[in-house]
C-alpha cells in the first residue's frame, strides 16, 4: 500500500496519519477552506483543498474527494469516524474507483445502519436484543400495545439512526403520542428517514460496547469492552476500559456474542457492538461500523494499534492476533470539548487563545489543535481526547485529576470542569456508573467557567506562515506581520465569546413575561395559542437546534398575550417567541 487519503479532519485525521507513518505509507490530507492551516493539513505528506467550510461542501463532498483521490493517485482511503465513515455509497464508490477502502464491506455498513435490520441479524446470530418490535412503526397504537405488554418506560428510536440521536423516552401514556411524533421529526431531520421503532427502555443500565476486528480470511478477534455510560444528550463524555466490575466470565461471554454477530454479518475491519448491561444480562443495542472516538482506551489496555490493524487488514493481511490479549491496567478517556457544562453543555466555539496539553506518566493526548486553532461551529466541537492509563482504576483517577488541572485552555469554555466534578462523584469513584449518572443525577450548572485574560493590547511583529495553492495543491511560505498582543506576553488575545444565556430550563424569560429562544433554531411546534393561560415550567413550544428538539418552557404563569412566531420560523438566540402577562 503506497498511499492513504484520509477523508476526515481533526484528531482522527492526525491519528490515521500517524498510523500510516508507522507503516511507511505516504499520507494525503483533504481540507476545507477553514482548515487550510489545520494541524492535519500541515502534517500530511500532501494536502488538497476539497471545498468551503460547510461539511456538505467539503468533507461530505464525495465527488470532489474522489476527484482528489484520482488526481493524487492514492492507493487507499481511510474515512475516520463521522462524515462519510458509515456511508455505504461512499465505500462502494471508493472501491469502484479502484481504491482500497479501509473499512467494512458496504453490505455490512448497510445492514448495521438500519437498526431494525441489525436487530434481526443479531437475533438470527443468537444475540438477544433489548425487548422491542423489529419493524417500522406505522401508528402510535403499536407503541401503546407494546407498552401495555412490556410496561413503561419505552424508547422510540430512529430506524436509520444511531448514537441515541432521535431517541425519545416515554414514561407514561400521556407523553407517548408526542414522543412518537417528535422521534419521527428528529429522525427526518437527522437522517432524512422518519421511520422509528420501539424498545423497552432499560433504566440505569450500563452501556457496554465491545471492540471486534475481522480480517478478509475469516478470522475475528474480540479486543475487550468499554464502558460508555457517561453521556450527555447521547454525546459520550467519558469512556473507560475495562468496564468496572465486569467479571472475566462476563467479558468472555459478551465477547462471544459480539464475534457471533460479526461473523454472521460477514464483517471486516474494526467494529463496535453495543450492548446494554442490566441485571447481569447483555442486550444488543446496535453495531457501529467504523473506528470509534474511544478506540484509544482499548489500544492502551489491550496493547493493539487498531488503526494500523485496519490498514493491514485492508491490505489483505491476516489479523496480528486472533486471541484476546490479557487486559493490562486500566484506561479512561475524557473528551475535551468546547462546551459550557454550566449551560447544558451548549457548544462554545472560538479561538484557543492559550492551549497547552498535559503530559507525564500515564498521559496521552490525541488532538488536532495547537494554540491559536479555531474550534469552528461548522464541525464537531471536540478539541482533544485526554487518555489516562495506570496499573488500576484508582491510579488512573489520580493521574486524570493531575492532567485535567494541568491542561491549559483559554478562549473557549470546556468540559474540563465537568470531568473534575465527575472525578469527585461517589458513584463514579465506586465504579457504579450508569446511564443515569450524568444525564439525571449530576448537576453541572454550578461548575466554574474558566475566564480568558482581558489584557490591554500592544502592536508587535510576529512570524507567520502563508499558505498558497498551486493547481489545488498546498504550499507554505514564511513571513513577518504586525499583530496585537498582550503586553510582554507575546500572546494574541481574542475577545471571549459569551454562550447564549440559558435559564435552568431550555427556554428563558428575558424581562417581564418575554419567552426568548435560548439558541438559534427552528420552531417546529407551538403548544399554546394567544389568549390561553400557561403555568410556570409548562412547555410552550419546541425549538429544533443542532437537529435536536428542545422544549421551551414558560418561567412565569399567566396569559399568553402575544405569539411572536409561528411553526417553521427560524429564530436566532435571544429572539422573543411570545409574551406572557
Ligand atoms: C437505550 C437505553 C436504554 N434502553 N435503549 C444511547 C446511545 C445509543 N447507543 C443508545 N443509547 C441508549 N439506548 C434502551 N432500550 C440507554 C441508552 C443510553 C443512554 C440513554 C440515555 C442517557 C444516556 C445514555 C448513555 C448510554 C446509553
């Protein structure tokens, strides 16, 4: 394999470049206009512009990516995660264009991308799913009947979904119809497919995912499990390996289940089979057909480089190990995101005015940023992954506290204060993690937000690099320019961005009786009419933002004397939605 084009950006692009380097393989990066100076762009052996900032015009631009792959004469393409990583059409187009696809067969991507089909495949492989209906729902009456048989709560999920996107939980008959409709709307918004299915919702279950790898010669190996229960709005925050409290027999059992499904699906490359673990039983949830963000903790504990393994498999080689290695020590990954935990983890894009990664014993940081990098609203707001290892979980926790305090990030809010709070939580410290811990039991509204320096500015010459393109290919030249700096610090400072203020509920009342939008979005439902009365805390409308639906609630009781929006309106953060007196 002579070269690999990485169809991705950020930390995973850097990760794949490093793996390719280890194997002596030439690397080709793609970048959007916004990423011309990004770390991954400069790190690769060559880099190609694929379009403008919006992902749809660049990192999702299949035609342009394949055009670059052709012009650069790349041997193989690695998709990373997100973007096109689980796009079966892209995988097929890569192979049809004569390149090697570093990932699973399109057939396996399609099978596991349809959550109902994946459940049927699991059942046929003898892998039990969460109790549910393995067919697309056509009427809320089917959900009512299911709930009558299995009891509440029930989970309504997008058939074309995954990762919890579009997941709605109904805890009684009152909210059932709204949950059914809302799940369908979100499924349409996220995946362009409104179909949904229903499962029994397992409260306080643990989210255990298993790492498997299969080569092209029928070999498969189970590479341990990860606990990913600590999530916020279905975005993982903390992942660890091995899962606290799992016995070797339970580990072996869940590994057999995962391998059985992978073999039945004709799987190849890296894959993750997700389970819910409740009352000593494993229930299949879904299978992810990509390398995952949290693959790192498995690498650290099981001693396998999963990305170089993917590349070798795609090159037709056999697995480097077909037996599960003994786990050594413990690893925990903390996602360092540009989000404000005190405001419901709302994204807080901006410039990393100051950025310095921690180091020392047991510390690995996978990032695609440096000081001055922009965390953009156009892409995922993950800054880096802090991976901490040690002989046992207690040592990891001590080292993690040290590293999180040592981590210097100024210019955006981050999840660091939330992680420090989690590391003080009794349930977490005792290994009693569950999906309820972050979502329902912890309160992050009082975490301390870091404050950027506000210093007077001076003028100074600074060394700069100028990036130019010749024929779509990137070159860098050096020059010196005037910049504004803080006195004596040699550092540029940027105005701090305030995240839109959020009250405790999703909505917020700015001034007497005005309900305003907490963030930019679209009004998808209005529950009340002008003239109707409303109680404090009662939902008055639904705002769709970042493809998730947010219930906007009144903060005071009274009569709605004026509706300022209608369904379909796009509103900006702070826009008045209605007036209550
Ligand atoms: C569930 C569940 C409980 N019961 N399904 C979330 C992400 C996606 N992989 C599936 N997820 C879940 N599906 C049923 N039937 C619990 C989760 C779940 C979760 C749910 C709410 C809040 C945090 C969570 C963390 C991990 C898994």
